[in-house]
């Protein structure tokens, strides 16, 4: 066997010794995009199923957060873009094979749909705000009320697509073995829905609404734990390069932050707290949802960083 020595003088900025293209902006964008998708999905389903009276906050005021969260997320994305004046080029074409092209148009659809969901319920959810409008925008409000059910049906599809897109944005980059997993789309959708459920638990006032969404968030946390474990297993049982990449969280530099802080504090701890709360133990309603939100944000930071630290060429 002949030994082969490879000598390289690679010193590519932002590429060597590992990829450092994406900073904090992308994880924040992915988190807020997923949160927006979850919020819209909850609001749209509540309205579509006719549960507005049972869950007034989910059907009304929760939807106000969606465009704000998305705008902040897109602001973070804008900061990351190198050629900011070229943003308009996303909307001069549509490429069916490009996840970013899909994402840019989906994000554009979110704003009008959010507006219809907000205005369609504004008289009931925010009567004081409606009074302050003093008749301004009545035509738009009437239009929103008339088409609210149709808009909620469309929003269910758009929000689901948005949630999956935040994961596909990473999984489509096959050159990074840690991201090269088709299950990332469902994981990010489940995580986004879980964080939105947690946010509604924090903000809702009605006890039965808090109890209902806490219960469903418990199921979402379980689903997220299962899908994340499947993600780890799929990498561990994949080709050698995938097995090498997953070592980053299986004994490598990111093991503690992944298993202790994300899986432990971000998923398992709120799961236990919500089970105890549903069994009657008095626990602050803010603790478990806050941990879920923390875990959701941390998960995006871990995924983005781990993907950049791994690659096919190790020299």
C-alpha cells in the first residue's frame, strides 16, 4: 500500500478551515419563519374548523404576531445578503427547482393572507383597535370577513409549505453532509408548530384554551423528539461521510449543546413539565413554553453551525 501525502495551500476566506458564510442572521430567520408558519397554521385551522369561540386568542390576536415575526426574520435575512440591491431579482423569475425561489414567493403570499386573517376577526378580537380606526378600512374589513373561510383554507396550505421550506432550505444543500437529510423539512415544520403552540399558551388568557394547546404542544414535542432521533439515526446509518458528520453531536464539539441544552432543556424538560401540569401539579404556565421557544431557536443555531463545520473534503 502506497502512502499518499496531500499538501494544500488552501486559504479561502470564509471557507477554510471550515465554512463560515452564515452567521446569526440565518438561524434567526429560520426560527421566525417557522414560528410564523406555526402561528398562521394554528389561526387558520381554528377559523376553518369553526373553533373561534373556544379559542379566541388563537383565532384572533395571535395572528397579529405573524407579519411582525416574519418581517423581523426577513430583516435578519436582508442583513445577511451580500448584494442587497439585488433582492428584487428573486421576484423577476420563478424556478421550480430552486428552494429559494419557492421560498421568496411563499413569503410574499404570507402578508396578504395574514392581513385577511387579522382584519376578518378584528371586530371581535380587538374591538378597541377597530373603534380607533373610525371607519377607515371598512371595505377591506368587509372583504376579509366575507372571504375569511377561504383565506384560512389557503393559509393552511401556505403555512405548511412555509414551515417545510425552512428545513428544505438546508437539506437541499447536499454538499453539506449534516444537512443532507430529507427529514429536515418535517422536523422544521413540527418545531415551528410547537413554538407557535407554546407562544399561544404564554399569551392566551382562557384556562381551557391554555390547557388545550398545552396538551397539543406535548404531542408536538414528542413528535419532534422522534423525528430528531430519526434524523440522527439516518446520518449514523448512512454513507461514511454522513457518519463522520454526525460525530459532531455524538462525542464531538457540539455534543453537549445538542443533547443537554437542546434535547434536554429544549424538549425533554418542557415535555416532563407539561405532563406534570396536565396531571394537576401547579406549575407556572410560562416555564415549559419558554423552554420550547428556547429550544426551537437553539436548534436552528445548532443546525446552521453544524452544517457549516462538516463537509466532504477534510483537508
